């Protein structure tokens, strides 16, 4: 069954031209436990920052999101007006500076405060830019989501491979566990009988049973096997996706899986179980790395 899980890594862009002005928006996203956005806009549309960030929050729940927008308006309406009165005043004052006999550079004068005035229709230009940029944000988000979903599908495939490896190893551990106590009982009984026979004594059955019972209690991993199996089932169900972000839940679940695997490895002295427990922990570690990139 296809999954709706998404990666947190992606890229999307969109562009358009409106009344001679060219607009471009790009969005990049990387891993993050929370939502963190950076919106970089040209000065003429800085007023859109809050509105754009709200759009990003509505569409993207987690990740480090960086949005860059560019506006290239080549129409005559974008031209600044030269304040000739201010320009003349600056020139006049410079000429009166004692000892100054050089030529005043016009380019330098244009950078002085008040010489260049923004277009008088700045509000109309802002409204036009808003009408162009906000739809581009939506389109760039859609492209980003497509990429995140595509990467999410590949992540889910890798996760399922690791889940299968864990399930196979856990099945081996489950089959092996009941024989561990029986093997210990046989070894203990044989060793004690040999020692006591050499010493001319007989072993009391109650003492043997007590020792075997104590060993069985110390090495019992039935509950850990059961819990780890339940975690695997829940993890697989979450991979089906329910339209909501599950990355944090998967991260927590993988930690619980590792806890059970560590307990199995520490409680059982059996070599076969230990070897399979190590392979289970290796697969869980790979899962823990992969779920860091799931939204």
C-alpha cells in the first residue's frame, strides 16, 4: 500500500511575469525537530514576510524552511525620481567647501539622502507584487511537497527493509529462547552430578530446581520479545500514513525498540541470541537515523 509519509528534505520553485515585472520564488527545506522558517525578500515586498510565513506554517509542519524571492521590474514605473532641488543644493554646498576645486561626481551625489525618491505609485506596485508573489509561494510549496513525498516513499521502503530484518532476527530469538533454560538445566545437572559423584554425594532435586528457576527468571526475555514485536507492528502501521506528521512518533518508537533490544542482549547469555540481538540493534540504529528525516 502506498504511503503518504514525507521527507523533510526538498526543494520547490515557481516563476511568473506580470505587467513586465518578473517574479521568482524558491523554497528549500532541511531536517528539524520543529518548524523554523527564514524568509528573504527584496525591500519592496518586505511587507509580505508575515503573510508568507503563515502560508509556510499552514503547509509545512516541520523542518528548517528557507524561502528566497526575487523581483525584477524593468518597466518605467519602477524608476526612482531624481529630486533635482536636493541634488542642486548638495552640489552648491560642495562647491562652497574651502579648497575644493574638483569635479563633483553625479553618481556619488545620487547616493546622498533625499536625492532619489521612490516611485509615487509604490502602494500600487506593492499590491501588484503581492498578487504575483503569493500564488508563487503556493506553487513552490506544491513542488516542494512533491519532492518530499517522493523522498518519503524511498525512505519508507528502506525502513520496511530494516523492519523485516528485525522481525526475522526476532523470530529466531523467540524460537531459541525456550531452549536456553533447558540447555542450562542439562549442563548444570550433568556438571553437578559429575562433581558429587566424584565426591560420593547425591544432589537434592529441590536445590537443582531452585537454581534452574533462578536462572530462568534472570534470563527470561519473553516480555521483551513480546514488546519489541508489538513495537514493530505499530511502526509498520504508522508507515502507512494517516495524513498527519508521524516523524516524532517514529523517533520515540525507535528508541523504545532499542531499549527492548538492549535488554534482550544483556539478559540472555546465549551466543545465538546475542548475535541476533546485535543485528537487531544495528537495524534499529539505521531506523533511528532514517526517521530523523521524516516529517
